[in-house]
């Protein structure tokens, strides 16, 4: 099953900046070959359910390895059974209505 996920990994106990850890998660998503788009407060990612959630698990493992004793992650998940839809298609649908 394909899924579109919006997630935000928040390391706790490492200080104020988390850009190093966010960059590591972006590298993880790249290594899984997942289409993803970072935004100011998280990342959108699309792909096979198991692959996406395996990548998120790997993000957690890597951020812990980097020294974060705790991580809090928010995840929003969307699936469809009527047809496949990409993140780009969802955005394009809204942008067409702006004209």
C-alpha cells in the first residue's frame, strides 16, 4: 500500500539546534530512494508503507546514535484505495484552483 506521510522528528536533550539531526534524516530518506520534501517543521515523504516506516525507524536509530537520549516524533499518514496520488498531484490540484 502506498502512503503519504508528514513527519517531524524532534530530538530531546541535545540543545536548541536540531539541523544536524534533520540533515541525517534527509540522508536516510535519500538512501531509501523515497520521494520526499522537507519543509520548515517536518518532512513529507511518499512510497510503500513498509519502506516509509522502515525509513522513519532508521531516522530514529541514527538520531539516537548521534547522541539524542530521547526523540518525540509526530506522524500524519494518508492512504487512498480509489487511486494512487502523489504529493505533487495533491499540490497541483490546489494550485490549479488558485488561478
